[in-house]
């Protein structure tokens, strides 16, 4: 193995962490991949023999790459930072099939899910300045010391600490309550019940499943009328049935590590929904229905895996046949 092959092998060992940093910084899976690739190009051109701490060096480089991308995005006034789409922009979701059976998760997948970040947090991170976002992500999420972050944002360590502190306050103010329920079995029960109640138009059941202060954010991209921001259980219930019937088939899926749903039409993803469940109630719903973005984010293999897992999960539940959403038929 020559020097370049060895360097590439070492880089691949750090790729998952670099991708995780970039995704949290940018909220875009494609831009995160571009940032990782740019980091590899910079490493391949560098004198790697002078790099004593490769992991730290790579984190610094990808931090700078992401910071430049965020600043460039802001200067161009791109989504989600423009006024028109800021309230309804939903970051790119990571979609995968639910684990085999009803709830089983293999150790490797469990580790990946534990490292997932919810869309609700990414929405809040979109409101931060580029420097605040970098300081918060690197320090609070990846334990990078302020002394190492300071050169990236071109500030003193004390000023960098203040950036992270301001970001932390904004994240906390956006949702001061404890984190979502980590019990995936409970998440599934609540999401299944919500989708079933929405299909039947059972508004009383929907109100029971929604937190009074629930927030629903739907991003339809360029499609007129699909983007909206709705606050409060009564307002969400008023539109819940229309969301449930946007596509003929809806399947449970993992969306950023949580139990969510994907609606499929003619074998293509129609919408992806992430649900944040806390104390048995839904406190936030984020729906991406931007067809152009969905085509890039959810490929045919993922759709097939979600559909297959939904059918298998339904059949595993008391041997019942599958319904269109991959859940056992509800009693009338």
C-alpha cells in the first residue's frame, strides 16, 4: 500500500464524524457530502507528514469549509435564510426503513441512530449566525475545545465561548422543555395512532395525541399552498386529514433516528414526516413535500426497503395483514 492509499484509508476512518459535523453545520445532505469531499481534497494536497493529530486537523478543515458555505449562502440570500421560506424550510431528512420485526435494532444501527440529530434542532440551528452555529456544533455536539475553534472563527477563545453561549440560549429558548422520548416503541405507538386517527377523521383522538403547543412545519418547495407553519393542536387537527391523504400509501420509517412516515405515490416518495414525541404526545411535526429535493434525498432502494419493512412489521403483529401505512388494520 503506497502513501496515498494509506492516507485515503485513514481519511475513511474519519469520514462518519466529518459527515456528521457537516450535516449539523449545513442541514443539507448533499452539501455535507460536498464539504467532506472538499476536506479530502485539501488533505490530499497537504503535507500530511506534518499533521500530528489527523482527527483534529480534519475537524478544523471541515469546520472552515462549512463556515465558508454558510457565509456564502447568507450573502446570496438562499433558503433557509431568506425571509419568504425561513419559517417553513425543513432541513434534509435522513430516511431509512424501520428495523426488522417490530422493534429490534442491531447494535451497529443502534449506534448510528443514537448519533442522529432531529430536524427540529436543525431548524433552530438555521436561525443562528454562521459563527454561532460553528461554535455550538463543534463545542456542544463534538466536544471540540474553544481554543481549537477560535482560529476558525477568527476570534479569541473567550469570544468564541460567548458565541456558543448565545447559540445555546437560542436553542434552549426555542424548546426549553426536556428532550423527546427516546423509547422507539412508544414513538411508534403514538405515530401509528396519529396516522390512524387522521385517516378516520377522529378529531378527538388527534387532540389527545397532540401537545396543546404542537408545531407543524410543512415545506412544499415551489408547490403553491403546500408550505405552511401551523401552531397549536386545534389548528393542526384542522389540517391533519388533508396531510394524511396527500398520497394513497403511507409507511412508517425512521426519519433522523425517530419513528416517522413516508408517503409514496407511484413508487416515488411524495412526502416525509418527522414526529417529535414527548410524554406520549406529539410536540412537533416536520414534513418535507418538496418533490425536487425528495427525488435527490430518497432513492428507489430506500423506498423499497421502507415498503418491505412496513409490510413485514404489519404481518409480525398478531399475523395481521398489512394496510397501506404498514400498520395493522385499525378496528372500525
